[in-house]
């Protein structure tokens, strides 16, 4: 009953024109009157989940992105890709997707991936004449593949909980990630073909200029930028760097390169960039706090246990149970930020699969894919909030361009989980 009251209050308060923070936080306060959340728990949610898990990595990667773009380093990365695939009409958005997927493969934090790739690629897309909301949406959609692309920590945890083969689980997750990436690229191609988005004349001239200077000249010009990306990627992949440390390294190396190597920025300019970004990020941190608080309140209400009990009631048909699980994860992902829901349902779905003769690997990958979409959906989508801060667009503006690829993602994840025979050769 309380969960219904919270969601109803959130909807009504949003209609009154209150800010997102005010609506979420006011709706969540009912849990105090029910005694579900104490002051100590609130402190934990505010400090640990908002600042440490999301806030600091997002802040540092956005600062690094501002420095790298303002210092012209992002263009050097783009130029190398331009040399090979610059003739393609979708070169710029395709490059943005590939860079984001690369970040996804080395980081366990989707919010950090969206912040890092968004800060680098979004300004380049906009400067090339692409629609702002479209640019933001494709970076967000590519950023949520973090949980599926190996080495995926959530997949490792799910494997440990279920005692399934870790290699097969990672392989199935990777295959689903590849399918979603290809689907996103096809969507980009169709969108650009229909809308003729992007300043193709400007892009063509840039490509011809790069081709004329040659591959080695382009590579040498951006060598130190590529070296920085390699160092950070290896650090993240080996777990030597956490997302927060990786963001700090990017800020330091980006500042050093723009100050000493390429000499495109002054110290005063860098300080001003950091100051302006810090001021802008405060609003994002406040919204993230409210979103995490609402998510934590919903978890405290025991909604995860209720969902688990409902799924357990459909123990006669594995496909029906899987379908119900995926549908609930879509709704739950809109309001609960953590992956606890997936981990709890693993303990139900896997034993049910063995008992009823189902295929658990595809089901788990589909569940994780569906759960990842929650990072982009209001009211607690951290990736959505990060992209709003980077782009300066409203939630509605971004969602108008995001709903098509998100629907495609949902359909693919459902088919992948419910019809494992279509891709059974990878198990």
C-alpha cells in the first residue's frame, strides 16, 4: 500500500510543476512516518550510494571530458577513426557508439561510462551538425551495455550465486551485448538516412584533409592521447583503477597534455573549466541523492521479496516465469537503482530452469539486459541524469529520441531470454 502511495505522490507532485528533486524527495518522506528509514540509513544512502558510487566518478569524468574536448584532444581521437571509416555517412555517431562500447568493456559503472563517453563524444557530434537529443540518446544506449560485456562483475556475481559455468555465462552476455550494439548501429543508419542528420559537407572536407596528411602523421599527432586512453583502459580492466581513480587520472593526464604537450589550454582556462563544471554538477548530485533515496526506500518496503514470491508461484512453466520476471524488472528498474533485484531473482530462476528443463544462461543475460535499461529511465535513471547534465537538455527532450532504441533493446532481450534456441549455438 505504501509503495502505491509513494508512486502516486511522485506522479501528482510532478504534475504540479515541482522540480524532479522536490517531487522525488517529497514522495519518499512518507517512509519516515512508517518508520522504515532511520537517520543513520539515510546518511549511508546519501554518502555511499550518491557520492562514492555515482557522484565522484561522474564528476571527475565530466571534468576530464571538458578538458579533453576544450583542449582539442577529443578531435585527435576522432581523426584516427575518421581516417579509416570517415567516408561512411554515419561515421560520427558510429564512432561515438564504438568509443562508448570500448569504455563499457573496461568499466563496471554504466554511469561513469555515460559520463566519460558523453563528455568526449557529445560535443563532437553536436559540432558536426547532429541533433542534440539524438546524440545524447545513442551515447546513453551504448553506455548501458557495461553489465553485459566481459569482464562483467554482475555476471560474475550471478554465476557465483547460481553455480553456473562462468565462461558460458560471460560468452552469452557478450553475444547479447553484440546483438544490442549491432541493433543500435542499424537504428543509427536508418535514422541518419531518413533525417539526413549531420553536416556531411563539413565531415567530408575533414576526411579529405586527414587522408591527405597520411595515417602515420595522424597517429603521431594523437599518440599521447591514445596512450592516455590505453593506460586508463588497462587500469580499469585489471581493477587497478576504480572508476573514481580512473576519472582522476584522466583529469591529471588531460591537464598535463593540454598544458605541456599540445599547449592548447592555459592553467587559468583549466581552473575555470573545473570551477564551472563543479557548479553545474551540484544540481546533478542533488537529483542523484533524491533518486537514490527513493530507490532505497522502495527496497526497504520489501518489494523485492514480493516479486520473488510472485515469480516462485509460476513454477510450472519456465517461459511464463521468465516472461513475468522480465516484465517486473522493467517496472522495478524505473524505481530501484541497485542490482539486488536481479541477484535475488537468480536464486529463483536458475533452480526453476534445472527443475523444468529451461535454459538459464539466456534467461540471466536477458534479465541483466532488461535491468540495465533502468539506468536510462526516470525517475531514478543515473545514466539519464548524467547525460542531462552534459547536454543541458531536459529529460523529455532526451527521452523523445531514446524511446525507439530502448524499445528495440527490450524486444531483443525478451526474445533472447524466451527463445534461447535462436542462439543456442553459443552455449
